[in-house]
């Protein structure tokens, strides 16, 4: 449910806004982890699709 973009429409407005903030932070942290991992391993991620994470 937390990864369904439409899930926020089924919840209360206050809870939905908090979940959106948490999901945004999760996406940002995941992006940072991917970048850190690529620096450590030397993997080239320039040709990989990350589904709009913005890396």
C-alpha cells in the first residue's frame, strides 16, 4: 500500500500528506544509497532506468 501512488487518495488528508513526505524521503535516501554504492563498486549506472528517481 505504501508503494501504490494512488493509496494516498484512500486515506485521510493529514495522513496522506505525511505518507507523501515519508515516500519522498525514502526516494531521496534510496537515490543517495544507489549513488554511494556505485562509487564504492565502480558500476556505471548512466544507462540504467530507475523509474523517475532522478539520479
